[in-house]
C-alpha cells in the first residue's frame, strides 16, 4: 500500500495555493493537493485494478463513473468492468447483453436485476450501453444474499468450492474496519442481537468484500485493465475490498471516489480516504412520493397478515384481500412486517413485485405492479 501511495504521489500536481474548499470538476489527492487529470489518467491506465466508488442511488456518481470509464478505455481499450450489482449467476446475461443478443427488458429479466439489486436500472443503463457499444466485457462479482448467509451460518468448510464459486475465506478485518462496521450496526434500528448479531454482520460484510475481491482477481488474469463499480463503503480507507485484494496478492489497485462539494462546508479530505477523489456538485434528486403497497399488516407465524387494504392502492389493484398471509416477496421469506416494508421501499417505479400469498387453504402468486414515474406524473 505504501508503494501504491508513493507511486501516485509522482503524478504531477497543479501548483495551487492551499484552498479551504474543493473546486467542482477537479481531481484531488486526499491531503488537499489538486491533481493534473491528464497525468492522473495516464498513470491509472497502467494499473491492474481501478476501483470506482459510488452511492448507489446517485445518478451523478454513475455519470462520473462513465466519464472515468471512457477516459481509461481511450488509453487502454483492453478492459473488464466488474459489477457489484449482480451475483455470479447473472454472468450469462451480462455476456449476452454485451454481445447484443438481449434488449433492455430481456437483459433485466435474464439477470433478475430487480430481485438481485433493487436500485433503478436507469441509473446504470448508460454504463451498460457503453460496455455494449465498445464490446467491453462485464463481470458479475457479487454473490446472492442466500450464499452470504450460508457462508456465515454454516462456515466456509461446509460448502464445496463449486457452490461458493471457488471463493476463499476472507482475511480478518482490520481494527478500523471492525469499528466502522460496529458503528453502522449500532445505527440500524434492527441491528440487535448483541455481540453475536454484530459478529454475524461483520462476517457477512467480509464475505461480500471477499467475493468482490475474488471476482476482480479472476478478471486480472486476462491481462487487461479491470475497473470495478462498487459502493463506496466497501472501498474507503482501503479497509474493505482493497484489503481483501491485498490478501489475494493483487496489490496494484487504486481507489477513486466522487466527492460532493457543499458550498456551506469546506472541510479537508480525510487522510487515506482514497488515492484520488473527484469534486462534484451533485444534482438534487427529484422529490418522489414514497413507494407504497397500500396495506396494513400484522405479524403471523406463517409470514405477515394483511389487516386491511387501502382503496386505490397497488395492493388493491393486485387483488390482495384482507386476511391474506404474505409468505414471500421477491423470493425472500417474510418474518415480520418490516421485511415487506424494506423490500417495497427498494422497488423501482414501473416494476413488478412477486408475492407468495396464502388465502385460506390455497397458495398463489400475486404480482404487485408499481406505477411508473410517467403514471404518477413524476
């Protein structure tokens, strides 16, 4: 890591006076020094792995990622793009997409995008089309929540390598990472379970980090530049995926982050945050009405029971009735009303949420269709 930082320090910086605020549209090295973007990209193109952080629901972050991808591709066309968004089971769909064999709707269905990720695919479509246009391979580097859960609960030795895609057990978390994860766990309303719950949470995070690092390590075998799109919490301060990459022997990696500039706040970049950040002014997200299924729920030992259905709601249009027991949503078992609330909040406009429903002695599947932005006037 010291060698990596030392190498990046060689990138020529534009001489500027110490500025209390970052300037949008400029690259910075944490510590405050402005970087020459042309020289920076020339240096980045020679790396093995470039990690691009994101806040998943920020369109500006994805626009920035596309800008970086295009700049690096111009310098090093042999490239692979790694995606946190999809588990390895979606790899055939990614290959068919890049080959031009699927349209958007077919790709979303074949990759099971909405169940696997949940964030609006429109945020990622420009990047997916960039890959398709330039025939840049896309690589799914995540694993399903079910596999993460099995690895945490059953242990790595209990699962054959084939079932875990050959992913090896993660290296132990650094103390700083454990503390960050403990803070996140404590902030969650449902982050109970005491010390045991915390350890499961940390173990699951490490599985997630290791799976992505292993996918990127595999991609480097092709000899091209590997660029990964990953949530910034997995990358900051080199504590998540970068730490696992180091353990896998992939030490020639760089983390880049988009960094929002707030006019009212001018604070220096935290030391060690990343190798470089890009200052940007984020476009305010449109204020959309909250996504709602339109039911009042009660706990049930079989799932959650529909206590009542709101008139004119998504639930009413789908045919849900009072007394229905909702057992699963998007394939995920429902144990309490909060489970369904969480899934509904992640549901993109204009999509279907499959519900497994028991009505009396009969079990059926009901599809709840959420209106598109056009339907709601947003």
